[in-house]
């Protein structure tokens, strides 16, 4: 019934409607007019008269598109073929029929990284799904293989088998040189509405957020470009259409956009993704040691990282570092306390991880270490996390 009413309303509100002349032939003035035109003529087809609705408004012509609008339109049209829609599915067995069914469990956004079919998205977009599909801008859907994940960075790499002609990678920019006030553009699929563009500015830089496993992600970009559920994993672009971040979280008491969105900076993405593609995980530089948790370390030192254990044969062991130990009375006493790494002060595990992320396995770093009240400098060659598993 709703559809019927809509059709009827559309007909009544149209710019004009048609009245068959034959319906008014009984009127004298019409009959006279018809006779004088051609008394013997026999119409071979029906004729209609268009009656203009006096309520219709004149359509004003487009006078101009502002330069800023034209630039945004061009940016969107170039970037949107690179943005994709990601659906995760869970396999369920029907209790009564025992049939195996797939049910959508979540949606999000992603973007094309390279011509080999690698797709970048957030880890939390695919987390918990049994499998994922990727729908490109041409509306074609492909099964996706999970290549690698980095939960601590909320990043994941998928791969699809699509024609090279359908794979249009985004140009990659940088994030270390961004400025507050620059324009920012987000493209994604909020609430499942694909190919949605929102615009804003970079509101702040250097923010810190928590990843899905509680680890800190630092140097995060804050933007007021609207980011809503479903935008996660989509790109944040600068005014040149370059990738500057991966949209990941919003701050909102209601769950909808409140003008505070966060994006993982592209400089972070640019070193994590190659590892995920090559190894399926992030190969981190490590010292070969574990730390005493903060709540145990309180009162044992005036700041720094107390070494709890040292991996045999690892970098810390080779450098002669010393772990916590017990004295004859059974009391725990610190061995070495790490104060800084290459001049960067470290107070907790996150500080240590983030300080080491700047380096590659095989590179040397200098640790400022306190033992028995005296400070010394120790040089260590970093190992790969894969070597010490």
C-alpha cells in the first residue's frame, strides 16, 4: 500500500500530466475547434495535451563550481576506486537442520596497497571472523586471504585475486611533516553506506590511543572529518590525495561521530605492512630480556626498567646485563635498571617497545643502565623477535 501511495503522489506532483482530447470532446468549445481544424479527419493515433503545473519552480542553471569544490571532487574520483568494502563472516551450524551457514559478523573499510592485491584494513575489522570478503569499487566481490596481522598496531593485510586492471593502489604520503589545520579527507563505508566521503581538518597530532590488545599506539592523527562505525580501516587523505593515515577509532559517548576521530599515521603503516606481507607478523628488534612489572618494581628503583630475566644467548646476555636476584636473606634486589635507550627515557614496557621500533634488527643501540647506584652506558646489537622465539 505504501508503494501505491508513493506512485500516486509522484504522479500528482510531476511537472505536468496528460489529458486525452477525446475525453473533452463533449464540450462545445472543444468540438467547434476540432471541427474547424478538420471535420473529416480520422485520427490514426491518440493525441495528448501537456498541462503545465503552475506550482513547478523554474530550475536555476549552475553558474559555477568553486575551485575548492572542484579539487575535492577530483580527489574523490581519483581515490574512490582504491577504497573497498570488507565483510567478515562466521560459520554457524543450524541447531535444527544441522546445515552449515555463513552469517555476516561485521563490516568495515579498507584500501588497495599494491597491484598484487594486498588490502590494508584494521585488525579489529576482521577480528573474530572465520573468513572475509572484499568488495571493490566496481561492485565485484572477492574472497580474501589473511596475510598478516598486527593487533598491537590495529593493522591487518588481506589479499585478493583480482584483475590488475581493478587494482588501483593509493599514493602513499608521509605523516611526520603534517601540520594541524591541514585539510583531511576520509573515504569509507559508514553504517554500510559505501563510497562515502567526509571532510575536515587535522585537529591535533601526537595523540595516544590503545590498540585492541591494550598496547599504546602513539603519534596518532586526530581529525574532525566524520568517522563512524564502518569507516574503520579506510584511508585518511591529504589534499593531494595521498594516504596519510588509516582511520581506526572515534571518541564518542554515543558511538556515532562526535568530531573526534583517530587515524594510525602512515609512517607507522609504512614499516608495519611490509613485515606483514613478508613474514605474516611484525619482526621487532628486541634486547632479549623481560621486565619486572611496574607494580612489583615500585619502591625498588627511582625510575627506569628493572630487568627480570635475560634470554640465554640474546643481545642482553652478550652485553653482560644482569637481572633481578635474591640476596642471602631472600630479598629481591635489582640487577640492572635501564634508564634510557639512545637518550630516550623509558619508564614502562610501552616506552621500551616504541623506542626500539625506530631501529632494525642488527643495528646497535646505547643503553643507559644503573647498577648499584652508578650509571654506565652499554652498547647492544639488536636481534629479531623471530630469532629468540
